[in-house]
């Protein structure tokens, strides 16, 4: 029974939901089969584990059908019927929570039954409720379009040939709905293309963007926000970054939680690209200010924080010397970490200590980490290597360079761009150590010039490696 679809379904129900399902099954409107009710009552006694030996087909059959001869398919069909009611319950529960759906189907029924007074009052209440919502996203326009269809269908037979404005209004609503929907899809496609190099066929993209450019966006914050997100992502022009930042401050209360977070991700991503790909530090303060506005991203849906998000927030603060904020962030949110808590805290304290110049403390903290995530593991290796060089532990540094190279060659899951930049970093740090420890004065200028050229030609500044090398070269 443990592996049956029925038990898997029942295990997903909360305490409240299992009680609601019990009421659902006992309602004659949904179930008149007393054997299904009996089966559920037996299972209900074993919620939520359902691990009793009593829950076997033959035992269940005997409890439900008493002295009847065991029939495998009879009990199987009963289990299947109960699961079928479970699916109906899920659909019913979902419908019950969806006010838009209830309004739409109620209006359809009232209209088809010519209950005019009830229809008009229901329509008026639905419109009032809809206009009182702060968030006017694609769901708002879709429901408004559905309401428009209902009122148009209601008046057409009563007042034919006089309500053409409803058709125009419905088309306008459809355009607004479609534009938001398409821009959100384009947004995801662009993201996946950048992250996973998947080439999508972004149908009508140029047409939609041209239409929005030529037609002023009025009273549609969600559409305006996503329009500027796409302008920023496709042109990489920083003027759209600042325009988008102004818009999010203006419309924050008029966007749903997901859209607010998506804008934050894009703004943060723009800052990260400026730093990682172009070695720009002028957006680091902007990135920190975004972290202040959005300190927590609950992508787990459980109030917890994923550890990569946690340590990234700390890094953003430390890069602009906001140590108090970083330390306060750690104290406020450390108990919401999902996993790798000890490793994450050691990384964060090590990162803060390194930026403060407390090298021994930083070295100790980083040495205590052992992440399973290869990207963070690489960051730790880079930071340890930088610390060895800063402390002039050149023998340890050279040994680490060798083991690091082997790790990069062996680990196949590392992205090509990260592997390339890390290999570049290891070669240049090796050359840097040689200059610092062995070359004669007459060779110095030539070697330094060579390293400067190598650093300037690095493919990226991932993890801040290019900027760190530029700083080290300037000290020679």
C-alpha cells in the first residue's frame, strides 16, 4: 500500500486538508458509496505515516467486506475509486480558493438561466472587487476580459447592435493580457539562453517590443516593468538599469511578490555582470543597496534561505565595506539556513575577516569549510590561494596551484567559462609567485609587463580574480 497512488496522495495532505477530505467523502453530493467511506476511515486512523501492517489489501478487504471471499480486483477498484475522489477533492479545493473562477462560472450560470437581477448584482460586485485589487498583472486583465465577455453576452440579445464598445474594450484587455504574458515568457527564454545556451524561437518579439515602443503604456505597471527588463537585458544599456530601478520604487506596491522578486533578480544580475564580465566596481554599491531592499529571497517557500543566496548577500555588503550590515545579516538570518549552516557561517566570517585585513582569522575560517557545491568550493580554493600569497606562503601556494589544476581537470560538472578563468588565474598567480620570490632585478620590468598583459587579457573577473591580480601587480 505504501507505494500506491492513494497513499502517496494522502501523505501530501495537511491536518486541515485531511479533515476537509473526510468531510468531502462523507458528503452525499460527492460520494454515496459507503465502502469508500469505510476504506477512508480505516486509512484515516493511520495518518500521516500509513505504515501499519493492517494496511494490506487482504486485511483491508476483510475489515470492509467482513466474511466475503477475498477478491483482489474488488479491493483494488475501491482503492482506485477513493483515489479518484481524492483528485476531485484537489480540483474542488483549488476551485474554492479561486475567486476569479467562481465569479466567471457563476455569471455564466446566472446568464444562461436568465436570472437577470442576480447576474447584474454579481457582475457589479465582481467589477468592484477587481478594481480594488492593487496588483494589476496578467491575471487582472484576463479576469477583466472574462467579465467583459459576460456583460457583452448578457446585453447582446437584449440590446443588439448598440454595445460595440464592449468588443473594443475586450480587445484592448486582450492586448494588455497578451503583452504581459509574452514579455514574461520572453524574459524566461532570455534567461535560459544566457544560462544554458538554449536557442529559443522568440516569435513576435521584435513586433511586440516595437508596438510597446510606439504605444505609450498607460496604467499597466507590470507591463511597463517587464518592458524595461527586456530593454535592459537585450541592450545592456545602463540607462535602462536606472530607469527600471526608478520604476520598481514607484510600483513596488502594485506588483505581486513574484514580479517584485524577478525585477530584483534582473537588477542584481546586471550589477553582477558588470563586475564579473567587465571588472566594473561602480555597480557594487548599487548591488548592495538592492540587497538592503531585498535581504531575503524565500525561494524554498518554507521561510528558509538557500545557503548560496545567504553568502552572496554577505559578499555584496563586504565588497563595499558594509561590515556592520553583513554581520547583522548573519545574526538575523543564520537560523533560516536550509543546509550547510556551519560551512556557510565559516565562509561568511572568513570573507569579512579577509576584507578587514585579519588574514590569520580568514585563513582559519576558510580552512574549516567543506562545501559539496563545486562553485563555492572553487571560490574557497581561490580565496585560500590569495591568502597564501598575501601571507607570502609561496610553497603552500604553489602546492595548492598544482592540486587546484588537477581538480579543475578532473571535475566535469564545472562550466567551461569558470574552468577557463580559473586556469588563467592559476597560471598568472604561479608567474606572480615566481616574480616575487626568484627573479633578478634586471628581469623584473619585463616579467611585470608580461603579467600585466596576461591580466588585462583575462576572459572575466569571476569571483573578483582579475581585480585582485591587478592589485597585486600594482604592488610589484
